[in-house]
């Protein structure tokens, strides 16, 4: 308790801490948002709750790390991971997801959970359970008294890439034929089929796109933090929290929720201790659900 | 390449399975002209402890081949060679306990080698105890293993509360040299929430209390840690004199990376698992002047008849396993080798393969090895060997404490790199 009070005291005693926490939080939040964005897509279009979301992220990280080890410039790892993870996502769709998509919720949850375990173990067998990271030879910018705020340029680049990718996907969804088909399928798959949209193709595309987005996020994460075959769950949990909080089909909402959770988690870690960081994410989810429930109490709805 | 080795590992695993079945029909399996003496081991070959699990397995294998080359184990007038049945415990405690039962009940194993990590050892020890199977373990250092009254558990390594306790003494010494009181030293502790790391914390806080030092930060790291900037921000604000971080390889890697990025300027930083995380290779100069605790270092002057000196052990180990080229042989491997050596010694002194007689012989162990002296207390932990503190100086690990073994002077205070 004393520790918590003194931690809160620090926030007021040194106001600059708040800025530092916010910056750190927004940076990690941007990557959470990216993974969550892919999840919202798959959830909204295919009604598949992909528990392997985090493992796609880690997988993308390993792709980038492996290619960097072969001599590819680290920044090129992001597009490379995007392309390779697209392929892996497509294979996963054809082999696993396409078989469970029409089934009930639990079948798809179980299938993606199995996929998550498989991916983690395969990565472990291939690359070992060591933590890996790519060390970028960029300087770190320092601001404030005693260089209190540090902004590694690598992180900045990572966040910019995340932003570019998110904007790219949003424009793609709005403008392109495929984007329109995806949105049509999401609204009503049967109607879309009647109108001549090949929904099977749309599903495969959506799942691959999700996997590719996750892969790019992973490639950024390996440049600025660490990855390990079993870290996927961290990103999966955050993705679910964010999508649940923001709602499906609400892309700006997903991004805002991602950034918000990143920042709130950092605050929570500062005040209650870093051991509770993940607990705070889940607590936020609970809070959001309770608020939603109260908001919708008066709405008439039927169970499907 | 990795894929290939993974496939061959799978294949050879299944071949072993078949050959094992074939041999169980025979009376006694022969290895290198001597009768096989079967040991069992559940060890982490997959899961989060896989890296260190494999280090330990390599250590076991190296010892077994060395013993075999040197003519095996002489019990009475017969010679024996060790043969180990390995199972993968997937770094999970419940799996480890199940596999231990299987080794004992189905494979009829009479002696066990330990798994990797305190948590797994904690899961397996009650099983070996129940069936009265002697287990010599090399990778479970938590002191909570040695207050349960286990009679069949023997550990060759120093218990974990000793890991970083010497850093506290060193910080006190430096404070006094600088003309300050030892009690003015402020300590920041960040450890993972597992039995091993919590012991380290307990050891550090106990020693800090003796000096009257204050712990200004005392936090637990989550298991899937990839960002500890929240703690390091506090470190910047509260300016402790000693920062202790323990969270296996990932803790060491995360700490060193972010200490560099955030320009953390603490006069003394002490970690565990620096070698396993390869912090010098991954982060270069950032790792300089960080203190790392170790059970064993190849520069120490221990030696024995079978493995020669500590540095001799390292060379031969590297020659056997090409994976360690250009890296340090981790102490996890050395102590695993020592565990097998302890078994050999106990069998020879017992003069029989009766497990009770072997247990008696184990309790009387008093052995000088390349890994250090080994002598078990009533509780089964090794009380003869001290922990060593090394400092990374220009990319090299140099022993700086305790002073009896120190080859170099400690660099203090540490400058932000």
C-alpha cells in the first residue's frame, strides 16, 4: 500500500513522469492497435474469434528476425513479414479455418487455440526458446532534465510504419473492389453471395490480410522490444480487450482503444507494479463490458 | 538447418522408442562393453525453459560419454555405463510429475537426474520421494526444495538466495570506501514471480536488512516480460545505488536492452542469467560493468581426475558440442555434468546398485570436482561451493567477488553506456 501511495506521489512530484509514461504507452498501444485491427477484421467478416492472433504477431517477428540474420536490412523485414505471413495466413485458412467457419463458436475457438499452440511450438523447435531482438543502429533521442524522456528512433520508425500500414488498410477497405466485397460480406454473407461475391475468396483474403498485418506488427515489435515463441498470448489478450472495448467495425475506435490501453497499462504498471500490467488490461475489459451492459439494458435484443 | 535437425531429432526419438522396446525384452543392455545402468530424466526440451533444458541435457550427455571413455563405473568387479531415458516435460510442472511417475513405474528407473528449473524440481521431488528414488539434480536452486525434509534429493548447486546476496555486501563495501555508511545504500529489486527469483529477492532483502539498507523499489516481473520501462522510470526517479534484476534469460535480455536505451545510471547493477541470455553478444557495450552471478566459471581453479580443470572442461565441452562455438559454456551444463559425476562417485563407493546403499553413499559425498567442491547437507543441498560474482568488463566476464576468487577489480561506479 505504501508503495502504491509513493508511486502515485512520484507522478505529482515529477510531472515529467506522466509525459514519459504517456509516450511509452502510446508507442506500445500503436502496436496493440495494429494486431487488434486484424482481429476486428476477421471477427467482423468471418465471425471467427482468432485466438492465434498473438502467435501470428510473434511469427512475423521471427520472420523479420530470421531474414535480418541472413543480411536483409532490418527495416525491410516489415514488408517481408507482411508478404510471408500473408502466405502463412492463407495456408492456415485453407487447412484449418475454412473447415470451421460455418461451425459454432466453440469449434472455431478450439481450432484457433490449437493453431496458437502449434505455431508457438513450431517456432520453439525451429528457433529455440531464447528471447530474440533486432538491434537497430539508430540513435536515441533524449528530452527533458537529465535526458529523462528517451525516444529511440527505432521505436519512432516502428510507430510510423504502424500508422502507414493502418492508413493503407483503411483506404484499401474503403476504395478497392476487394475492400467493398469484404465489407459487403461482413454485413450479410448470404446477400453478398446472391449478388455474385465469392465469399470463400473474401474469407481467404481477409484471413490472409489479418495474418499479414499481424506479421508486420511482429516485425516492428522485434525491432523495438523482444520476442519469444511463447509471448503470443500477451498480444492475443490485448487484441481481444481492444476489439471488445471498441466494438466490431469501428476502426477509429479500435485505434483509439489500442492507444488508450497502452497508456493506461503503463500507468497501472507504474502505480501497482509491473506484475499487474496484464491484469490491468483484463480489468479494463471487465469495466468496458459492465458499462456496455448498463448502456444497453433498455435495448430490446434477441439472442441469435 | 534447424529444420533438418528438428526432423532428425524427431526421427531418432522414435527410433529410440523402438529400440528401447526391443531392449526391454533382453536381459541386460550393453554399452561400450559394460552393462547399462539406467537413469531417468524429465527435462525441458520444449517450452519456455527449452534453452536451459538443452544446456543441462548436453551436460549430462557429456559426462556420460566421458565416463564411458574412461572405462565406465566400476561397481564391485563389474563395469557399468550410464544410459539415460529422457522425456520432454514441456517446461510444465504437472507434466514433469507425470513423467517421473512413468519413468519409475513403467520404465522401472531406480535413479533420477533432475529437470531444469526450481519449479520443475519442486514438482518432481515429491514423486521421487514417494517411490524412494535417489535424485541428483543440478538445476533447481530454490531453497524451498531443501526445507521439506526430502531424503532422496541431492543438489550439486548453491541455493538461490546466495545468487546475488554477495552484490549487497559488495555495495556496502563500496559505500564504506566512499566514506558513506553502508545503511545509506538504496536498493531496487525487480524479480520474476517464480520460486527461484523470489528466493533471490529474499536473499538480497535479508542481507540488505543486516546492513540496514532500504529497498526503494521492490517489484515482481510478469512471466511474459518484454517491457520493463515502468520500473526503470522509477529507478531514474528514485536513484538507487544497487539494482537487482532476476527473471531468467528474458529478464536479463529485457533489462540490458532497456537499461541502455533509457540511459539508466545506477552505480551497481546485478543480474542473473547473463550468459544464458548472451547479453554481451546481443547488446555489446551496453552490458559493460554489469555484475552477473554464476554458479561456476571456467576461470576458477577447481579440478578433478576425470574432467581436468574447469577450463579444460570448457574446451572439451565445446569440442563435443559445436553449438557453443564462440559462446561461453553456461554453468547450467557444467553443473549437470557434475550431477552425473556425483552419481558415478556414489555408485563406486556404495559398491552395489542397491538404491538404499547408493542413497547412503550420496549422503556421504565429499568430492572435489571441476565444478567445485560438493558436500551435501542433511537437507541435500551442496554446502561446500560458494557463488561467484562476475563483472562484464569490455565484453569479458571477469570474476570480481568473493575476493578469494577475484581475478579482477570491480569497476565502480558503473557509468551509463
